[in-house]
C-alpha cells in the first residue's frame, strides 16, 4: 500500500469521525496552530521556507475523560501535501475521583505531559500564561528536532498517570509509570520505526500555586538502558514569582544524567532564567539560556554547546490597542562544534486579535558584520499563532 493510498484512507476515516463526532457529544478543538514563513538567502538569492505545527484534539469532555490527539508538523509546508501527513500523537482515558478521593488515573499512549514550562498552572489554577516565549521557531529555526528546547522533559510512551489534586487547593501531585518511547529508544525511518530497546520510566511531579509564587518540580528515572548500568536520571524545577511590575522566571534541570558514565559538567543542565520588567507602556525582558548537551533522553548531535542572551524591549499601545512592537538584542556564544559569537538586532511588530496573533520580525546580524558579504545578514520571519 503506497503512501498516497494510506493518506486517502486516513482522511476518509478522519472525515467520518468528524461527521459522527456530534452524535457522541465529542469536543473538537485545535489547541495550537503555528505557521512560520522564513525569507533568507538560499545560496542563489532569497527563498521562502515555511514551517507549520498543529494539534487536533477530540475529547469527550470532563465527565468522559477520553481524548485523542493528532499532530501535523512540516518543515516545508510548500511540499507538505507530498511529504507530510496528519499523524497520531496520543490517546488517553481518565478515570476520575477513584475511591471517592480527588485522585484521577489516566491511561495514555503516545506523547504526554511536558515538565518545566509552567504551562500546567493555567488549566489547573487559572493563572495567566507564565512560560517563556524564548523557546520557539523564531529563535531556533534549525532545531525543530529538539522541539525548540520547549521544557525540560516530555513524557513519551505507554502507561499510567496517578494525579492527586484536591479541589479548592493550591497544589497537585502526579506519578507517571510507563514504557518509555522517547526518540532515543527508537530506530529506523518512517514507516518502519521500531524500538531498539525497551525500558520503563518513572516520574514524580508536583505543582504549587501560591499568591505570588508558582513552583513546579519533578524527578524521574529510566531503566534499564543499554548504555548505563543504572539507567538515566532527570530532575528539574520551574519557578515564577512576581507582581504587576516585576516578574522572575527560572527553568532549571537535568534532562538526562547517567551517574556512572557522564562527566558532571554544565552540559548536563538546562538553564533558562528570565526577568520581566513592566514600566507603563514598555516592558523589558532579559533572558539567559544555556542549551543542554542532552535532550529528549539523547545527546544532541552535532553538539551545540551554546549560551544565549536575549533582551526584548516591548512597546505596548493603549490597553484596547491590538498592535504592539519592539526590538530584541540577541547574543549567542557557541563553543561546540566550533567557537563562534553571533549578535543580532531583531525589530518586530505584532497584531493580537481574539484567538490569533500575527507577527513580523526582521533578524539582522550585526556581529560578525561583513559589508562586502551581506548574503546572510537579513532574515524575515512572518508568523501566525492561533487556537480554536
């Protein structure tokens, strides 16, 4: 069966599912839709490259507790109809209030929760979005394989989650036990990807929402593994504290550590520290990020030891204004695979409407600057982010 036949069959199935969904009171949502177009010098003049990422979710609401997610990702949307397909992402079923306690059990297959971003506080405690905007395609357009360093660890696999979250309380505790299917433990190319080894993972995660401080922490292990006698360990914390005028955010952790095999060094750590100063119509957001040497349970290849410093000066209009703008100063010092220093000035303008954010920015390399060769000095990005 060729790929075109499989795609047609899947689309027929999806269409039938969408038509039948109302009969079963299913909710159909798109939690996120992101489209980016990048104009840059391709060696023979400027070319347009487009990246897209989308998630489609169907669920039975709170009472039923079942959900299935499909994802679509393409690094070349112009040719996506020939090369990319909507793919299964995850399925889960939740049993709520076991034994009459505020204890939920979720059986899941596929991609699960991401730790260390702070996103958990919005759906559980109703806080505004707290996570940093720095990990994104706009800052890491060539690192799609590492999900743009979004979070410290993401659960992949088949297993269960116990979640204890008392009503009207400001905390929750979750335990994950699953067969790990992180990309590090898979081999082959689509459509013949298989496990190269099988191992189990255990993670414990807690979140605490106080009046002015939000804290998320996790610790986990994966074993057995073929390259370590005692397996992998990981841990991390997310901290946010602030008032209307000043905010502080930190994501600190080790995505993967083999205690008997890895040299204890800075490469083991994921470090993101951000401060947000709100001064009337101006906000100043300095971000420091140390890129980890290991991510998603594997070493990053080729090694990209680097330190990022980004300063975002944002200009807001009046409260009812939909238009905002600003300029970012971005500095990257890279020590592997070779030593280099890059500096960029990034002016941007943004239009925010209900459910959709449009943004245009011009990445201008100011260091190193070579007046005789401006081929890679400018990159234009256009982006759309939506949820519906």
